[in-house]
């Protein structure tokens, strides 16, 4: 009991701030979604519903739009047609949690996201405090939550879980608790493919930290590929294709190719042509601009992360950025960049130095956040 009280006292500052921004942010989401359901136009093609057997409250349904329907379906009945593109850990956790909620899978998924996001923000704050002031650390968390697609942390997507696992793995590596870093890394690679890039990133972190290079201490990091390898084994045994999560990508209509690698400059050229040719008055054009800006901004931020010499962060950021683009598109890039956390650190450092950025970022981010949230929850594709 004394150790628990000591822990809470030691972390009281982090817990208070994280709790405050978490509650305000969640309340804002609920209000925006409610108003959107009353006054915003709706597209019914990708809206999640529970028409036959209503288990979860209707106000949660919009959080499972688009890919959320796949995660709910996998959690309830296992993999269906082409759903092997979605890694298993998130749906497994939701399935287990659903037993505590009387089979209410959607409700269970929402609770999983709440817990994961709260813990993710807490560990992110702890990670930031290793290098930065309290003021900077707080601003990074706020800037992350204000990002236009940050609402995905509270949707039935893997974002909250994956963010928690990535941040925790880095935190434990930075504090030299390598077994925990390896465990969280292994769970990350069972959640999303880019989780595997923790291996080279944390290996470099290990190299920077170790004064005496005892390679036996690298063993915990070998846990990182285990999640991916287990999923590949599952796919091989059940479907005869260990890389099925790649091969089914083209069936989701996002312009992805699965039979060849597309280089980054080719993707930029493709998007430049779309910016020029796509009808300016359509939602498609808005999405193209959002995807293009996300790609350009985080490429730019990555260059400055390199100049800062945050090399372990940089390795993960670069590989996690490039990997989705190899299929020939920036589709979902506005969502994928949420885990490129060094970019948000840089934004916060620059905002500390430049007053105009402190003003400009929220002015741009908040309206875009509201618009993107309304679009997604009313059935329009965003990311």
C-alpha cells in the first residue's frame, strides 16, 4: 500500500494533467459527435449499425465506421473475406473485454481505447520529461490531441493501442528496462506491421546507451518480431500465405498495389497530378489535400528530427513513414502520422520559440479536427 501511495505521489503531476486534458478532449468529442448527428449531412454506405440485435448504445455506433466494422467483425467471429489486412491483437483484446460487457463488442472496444489512450498519454508525458521541461511536455500532448485526425484514438481503430505500445516500448528502452521494451514491442508488431520497426530503432538506442557492448543484453529486443511472426505463422497455417496481410491490400479500394514497390517520389508525383486534376469542389479533393499535406509536413519534420540527432526516434519515424507509401499511395497517411511522435515534439519546441506558431497551429488544427471528426462519424472517408 505504501509503495502504491508513493507511486501516485511521484506521478501526481503527470496524472493530474493527463486526466484533465483527457476528460476535456473526450467531452469535446462527445459534444461534436452529438451535434453532427443532428445537423451534419450523412452518407450511409460505411455507417456502423446494430439493426438486428442492439447491444451497444446508439451514440457509440459512429465510432465503428469504416475499418471499425472490420475490427468489430473480427472480434466477434474471426477473420472474414480480405480481413487478414487487419492485425489480430486489437480485436483479440476487444473480444476478451466483450465478455465483461455481456457481449457488447463495440462498448468493449470503446473502453479499450479509453484505457489505452489514457495510459499512452501518461507514458508519453513520462517519456517527454526525460528530455524536456514540464511546459514543453504538456504542449506536446495538447498538440497531439489537437491534430486533425487525433479523434481516431477514440474510434474503433488500433490507433490508441498502437500508440500506447510504441510509446511504452520507447519509454522502457530509454529507462533501460529492456525486457519491458521488448514485450511492448512484440505486442506492437502484433497490432500493426510498422511495429516491427521498433527493432532497429531500439537496437540503436541500446547501442547508444551501452558503455560495454554485452550483446546478451540485446536478447529482450528479439521479442519485438514475435508478434509479427506469430501472425505470419497463423496466416500460413490457415490460408497458405504468410504475407496475406499485404496481398489483400488492393481489395480495399484505396489505390494500393500489392504486387510491386512504388518509390516515394513516384507517390508525390501521383499526388501532384491529382491536386492539379481533381475537381476542386469535391470531398475527394479535400482528402487528397489532407493526405498530401500530412505527407509533406511529416517529411519536413523528419528532416529536422535528423538534424536534432534523435536517431532512435528518427529510425522509427522514417521507416514508419515510408512503409505505407510503398504501396503507391498516401491514403490513411493523416492517420498514420499520429504515431510519428517526434514530429509533435518538434512542433512544440518551435512553438516555444516562435509566437506565431503558437497562434497558427490551434487556429488551423481545431477547425480541421472538428471537420474531419464530423465527416468520419457521418460516414465520409477521411483517413
